[in-house]
């Protein structure tokens, strides 16, 4: 039987923590903000329940979790793990050695940290960490954020204690008796934001009463979106639209040159996304599962541009859930140059359609997935 989680009721005691001993939990995963920020949200929810819980993150050397997790106040150890490189087979020669080294490193980490429970959120480090935990018969928990489950998670899910998913219908990937529909964790700063539109626009140096477009291609950026925005920039400004534009690090200096004081803010990464969301009247975004979870909570009209090379095209599947609910517009990246400006114009000139999108997004929003997951992990 598949469980659809209900919002947890806070209690005065934490179940199954033990006789005053701190529970030790490993959280593995990363690679993109879509894995890292939910992992941090789960960690924060666990600490909120019992601040004695010790949490250790395990990520991949050179990936963004090695920077973002310490910024959130948690310790992280990196593994020399990497994914399969489809564009250059020669670069995969060292992959078996990296996997072996990663498994050996995980064993050493476990011998030193002695985890009681292990959580995987996706990313290169998840597989060796959870596989080792399952060999040692430790309770393991998986959070699968996407509509199409990753192959590693499907393999790991067979022996997992619980698999948390964002939506129903995932029993085709995981044993039904292990599934809990929890939703996707959203950063607390966004889920509980009190930032006003005026404050958000002021933070980015923009004018308070001007229609604002927020462009985000995910934490690593999106060249396909960036190039089209650069092309359309004069027309958008002529239309009286101001822009907040997160470009990612690739070619960041090139896009930075498009900055126009009081009209166009450009940066490779936005740390305070709550302010960017508050400022926006319309949002252009990739369709990663975590981005969509945040966008539902934010409740602003959105144009989704799925990453066309995502595994099994899962971003299109994610986006279609919102399109079918009349909560978003979808434009394939191949059509972006032809259709984006017209779609922006059409939405901004139709306030009624934008209000419908907002209402539908609010219905889809789950603001307490992190608490649901944390409570369930501490039950058994």
C-alpha cells in the first residue's frame, strides 16, 4: 500500500532516538542545487526535531555541494566519484578506479562516524554510500524527486527502508509498500518567505512598479535559455520589462556585460532566491523537480523550458504535470527563439490567465515535505 503523507503533528518527544545518545545520520548526494538544497532542508528539519542529531554529508569532490553544504553549517566529506561521460568515452577509463576508491572511502567514513541511518537524495555519491549502508544492514532512505526515477535509485529502492517520492504513480519504479508520497522539500527561506515584492525589487536595484521577469536556468545555468534572453533583451527592455537573470558560471562574464542599472540585474548565482521570487511577476525556468517544487510554493506564473538532454527527458515529464493542471506554459528549448517573446507578451497581457496559473500552483504546493520526511525517518 502506498502512503500519501499528511502534515506531521509536532510532538514533545522524538521517536526512537535512544537513551540520550545522539542519532548519527549520513546524507549523501548533490551535484546540483536540485539535490543539495532539499538535502539541507531535510537536515534542518531533523535538527529542528532534535538538535542532538549528528549529521554528516557525503558528496562528490569538485561538485557544488562541497561549497553549499558548509555554508549551511554542516560537515561534508567528498568522494572521488564521477558519472559516465557520454560525450567522450576516453574520459571513462578511470571511472572504475574512482568507483572502487569511493567505496573504500565510504567504508572508512562509516567506520569512523558509525551512522545509524543513511539518506540518499540523488547525485553521484548516493549510489556508493547507500549501497555500502545496505551491505551493512543499516536503514536507508531515498528521496526521488522526479517523475521518472533514476536508475540508481530504482536499484537501491529494492532494499531501502522507505522511498519518498514527489507524486503518485511511482510504484512502477519502487516496491509499493516502501513508498511515501511526501512531495519535494523546499528551502525554508522560500517556503516561509515574508519578503514583499517591493523589497525584492529593491534588493536587486530595480524599480518598484515595473513588470519584472526572473530568468533562472537552474543552479548551474542554462546556455540555451541564456542565449535567447541575450538575443531578446533589447525587445524586452523596449516593452518596459525589467529583468533578474541568473546565468550560471559558464560564459558568466559575457552575460554580465548585459547589465543595465535599474533595468537588468545579471549574476551567475542568486543566493537569496526568496528575494528574486518575491520581485518576479513572471518566471522563466528549467523544469527540474526541485525548481518546480519551489515554483509551486512561490505561486508566480511560469514558462518552463525543460533541459532537453536530461536523463529519459524527465524534465519534460516534470513540466507536463504542471501544464496539464493549467499551472504553467511549456516551451521546448528548440522552439525558444521563435516562441519565447510571444509567450511572454501573451501572458503579461492576460491577467486572468496569470491568476488561474497562480491559483493552480498554490493547489499543487507542498510546503512541509522536509518535516514529513524527517518525522518518518525518525519513526523507525
